[in-house]
C-alpha cells in the first residue's frame, strides 16, 4: 500500500463519504476546492503523522510547497497540530531555498 493510500484509509475511516487518492491530490494541489472534501483535508492535517506525510512527499505525490499552500487554502492551520504545521512550513521554505526568511538557514 502506498503512503498516500495508508493515510487515506485513516482519513476515510470515520467519514460518511470516502475521498479517493486522485480527488485528494487535486484538493492538495488546488485544482479541486469542493467544500464536501474539507473534512477530509482537515482530518489529514490534524491526524496524519509527520513520518507518513514525509513518505507521501518522498513518493512524489505533491511537494512541501503544495502542502503548505493547501493548509492555507483550506484554512487548516487552526485545526492542524501546531508542530506539524510548523514542520511543513519549514520543509517548504527549505525546499524553496528560503530558509533564511524563517531563521532556519543554520540547518542548510
């Protein structure tokens, strides 16, 4: 099972309608903003462990920048775990070569 499918099994577990991986990726990449998927996106940001998010990114499904933009676009920051939100932001800035803006340039 792919890392994304593993995450979606958990996301879909307690919701009445399941989201498929194609729709989920479209929601993260910003090509789908259907309100009916908001609960799925919020659950992903709230409950998916960092190690699994990292595995999804490494598999090439989407980038840290796309994930950070999705958090903002879906207004998920207020629902997501603060440490996860910060980690996504740091990884996005590192991947874009903008670490100094967050004061994390010492890590590169």
